[in-house]
């Protein structure tokens, strides 16, 4: 078994369309996470809508085994984050579960607005950051200008920056070596009491609520009784696993590791993102600080075309809210439109994605 020193947890951050998901694909392929036959473009973008639009909406995690040039074995836990400003809440949670970030900058475009916003979030989380200059295979690529922009605008030293091409795979080996060399390992201790961060949760038709956790101290095992510290509810763990990127069952998750658990929770509201999970039989006193709650900036009323679909709309919104903690809704009545919901979003793209998912996944006519 690997020790905590051999684990690297890192997020991939960038402006939209700077090649984040492509580089994640390359790293997964290089580490043998998927075979050639199983590989496809944007392998971490699991929703059809992400593939069609070519954007990442949901942060995704993957655990990879990597053998460095020195022959040592390492575990890499990657979180691929969205680049669009409307999904910045996903980014903040992902960064909180990691110790470092790789910052991808398109060497033909340079530093852009969302690059800055995401980097500042990473710096707030005390991350070690490796700058990566992507798309060097294009004639318009300008490495000197991009490095200078990163130093001048963001203020990060670029002596460790790595030029690469997500398209051709050039520079990917060097990225992996820099991750091992520069990014710190987690600081938790396996023999302490269990302390876990609830990073994300989503609804699965077969398993109920799936919870993504980052184990800070101690270890999580199957059949263990855990307690959610925000509401003091207790559950037994039914399943423990990691994404490789396919879901893969394991016996336990130890300090420093990122994986998922299922506990048979059916109530979506029982899993609060940013909550602390501890051992119900040996609880800890202090919860983790958690995340800042997101603040919606765009509001919109959603009403079903047919009033008989009100319940279907309500169930769809509740399931989407579990998959997206930055989205909020409350009941609203209109004399002209009947029963519906007033919803809060982080931006117009966020609103567009949610309404499209309601129509697609839950068959609701709005």
C-alpha cells in the first residue's frame, strides 16, 4: 500500500476552452486509467450536454497510478474543474479538497478573465501552482508572451512552467514529473480520528445519493457508522470506491485520499456540500470550516406548461439541486401562470443549462 507521501491531490484550472479536459484525457491515458479502446474525447465530461457544448459543467475526479522516472509509484487524484464563471462554485469546492493546482493557459491567447478568477481562488486555498502553456503545436503560440503575462498579471513565477500540447501529447510526461516534484503531499494522519470533507454529492437511480469525500484524517471503511456533523444524522457505509475514471469498489479510503461512498441516503437534503463526516462511535469535536455558500445573481421563474407536471418539475429541481449546490429554488404562485418556482442561478449560462437539463433528463415542458 502506498503511504500518504506518495499521494498528490490536484485540480486542473483554466479559462473556458483552454484545453483543460483534453490535457486531463492525456494524463489519464498516459497513466493507464483507460485503454486505447475505452478512450474518448472529454472522457471526464459525463453529461451529453457537456460533450455537445464542449464545456465542463460538473467537476469530475479520477484516481490514477503513476510510476515516475525514478521508479517510485505515486497516486494522483485529479479534479477537472469547469472554466466558465457561472460554475465558479464547483471550482471553489474542488480546490478546497486539493493541495495544488495545474494552471492551463492557452499559449495563443494568454491569460484571460476566468484564468485570473480561478487562480485567485487557488491562491486563497494556499495552493502550489504549476503553470502549463498549452497548444504549442499551433503557429500562433507565443510562449515568451504567455510566461510574461503569467508573471506580470498573476504574479506566479514561471521558471517551472511546462510547454505542452493536449492535441499531440507533447510535454505530458514533463507535466506528470513536475506534479510529483513540486506539488505537496497531503498532511493528514491515518491513526487519528476520522475527519472527512463532503466535497460533492449527486443522485444515482440505483445507489441513491453518492457522496464524494476527501479523507483528511483516519480512514473510511465499509459497514462503518458515520455521522454528518451539520445535522447529527448517522448512517452505515454500504459502498466505498474511487473513480479510475470508471467507478471501482475498494475496502477503505485512507487519509489524503479522495473517493466516494454510498450510505443508502434517499433524502437529497441530508448531504450538505462542505459538511464534515466523522466516525459516529468516535466523533471529533470541531468540524472543518467548509465552504462559503454561493450567492445567486440571476433569478428566474420556472412554470410548467401543463399544471399537472408541477410535481414532476418539483422532483426534477430537487434532483438537480443535489447535483448542483449553487442552484436554489422556492415555490412561487402566479395568477396568470399558476404554480411554479422562483429559481436563483450564478449566471445566464447556468440558467440555460438547468432549464435544458430539466427538459432533457426529467421530461418537463417549461
